[in-house]
C-alpha cells in the first residue's frame, strides 16, 4: 500500500514537472512572439492616447477600457480562429500574408515620415479638430486596432508555426491577452500622467510640485518619442519580415547581402560582434523597410490619393463632409 502511494506521488510529481515545463515553454514562446511584434505594439501604444485628447478626464479611462475590450475581442474571437485555421489547412499562405503585413508596416512607417517632413497632418489629427461622440470614438479606435492586432497575431503565429495546433492556440491567446493588457495599461498611465502631475504640482511640497510640473511638461515629449520609436520599429520589423520572407520564397539576393554584412560586422568587432551584427542587420532591415514603404507611398500618391483629391475638388463644399 505504501509502495503504491509512493508510486502515485511520483507520478503526480512527474506530471507536475511536465506541466510546469509546458507552461515555461508556452511562456518562452509567447515572449519570443511578442518581441517580434514590438514595432506594432509601440505604434499601437503611441496612437491610442490621441483618441481621448480633449475629452473630460473622467471619461478617458472608461473609453480606453472599451477600446481595450474591443481589441481583445478582435484578437481572440475573430483573428485568432482565422489564422489558426489558416495555419492548419493552408500553411503555405502564411509567408505571403506575413509579407503583406510587413509591407503594410513599411508603408505606415514611411507615410509617417512623409507626413512629418511634408507638413501634412497625421491621419489621426481629425480627432483633435472635431470630437465625435464616445461610441464613434470607440468604434473608430477598434477598427484601427483590428489592423494592428491582425499584424501582431500573424507575426506572432510565424514564430510558433512549428508548434501543435492547441499549443499555437494557447500561445497566441496568451500573446493577445498580454499585449492588450500591456498596451492599454501603458496607454492609461500615459493619459493620466498629466492629471497626476497636475495634482502633484498643486501640493505644498516643493520637490513634489516640481516633479508634478515635470510630468505635465513631459507628456507631449513622451508621446513624440513613442511616435519616433514606433516609426523606426515598424520600418525595422516590416523590412526584416520582407527580407526573411523573400529568402523563404527563393529570392535570396537581398537577404544574403544583409546577412553577409552582418557576418562581416560580427567578425570585425570581436567581443561586441553579436551586438554590432544585430545593429547592422536592424539598420539594413530598416533601410529596406523605408525603401519599400516609400515606393508604396509614391505609388498611392500618384494613383489613389490623386484620384481622391480630384474627386473631392469637383464636389460641392457641402458634399465633402
């Protein structure tokens, strides 16, 4: 009897260790997948606060919560089932779809640079000019988030494509939940930074008040920094996706050239070779991303955007709104 109990406890311990190892594997895979989606995550974090600018302070967090719920619904109820079925029955489509997403990231990054240096307003600037009702704000933000969420999930799927079906499902669900909590948790902190700073600045304590004023002044700079980091990250991630995807599709020239530069930098810098090699690969990926994105911006400017401008120019003023 005692021997049977010992054997049973051994089996339970073995199962517990196996379960713990599986959880560790899921966590590690989710972490790798999340890192690959970093560019989209930073951009999502930079974009979302703009939707609540100009609103009363007591409505900011409720609206962000509604957007977060919509984002989670996008990821878990729509995008996740779709890409799981795709990976199960049409896995050969994953690389082309991922490259389309990469090209879109390149376009988004290049377009932001174009708007920055051409004097055009960002597509989200209309939020500051006219404040629609909360339902319209939330639905618009969720629609934008759908595109970003789809890119995040497809990029993440590519990192765990070799896992079993249920492992993929669990890992992607973890990634979707974790990234949503991370993005909208940070967004909530950013949005409330000026409120917290204002309250601190009104205290009688000199040091605390100075810190509060610093928070208020620092928020615009933080948003600007996030926008720059997000733009660079989108070009890097998008360019890297295109490089790897083209190599997998049999077009080895550009990827081989970048890989050769990375190896040269690695071999020439000794102990810092790993870091320098990564920087060279990242810079080359960002350059590729910018070139591809700039070409897409140019093509769209000469076709769709010009046609739209001509159509609007021939419409009466009242019909344009």
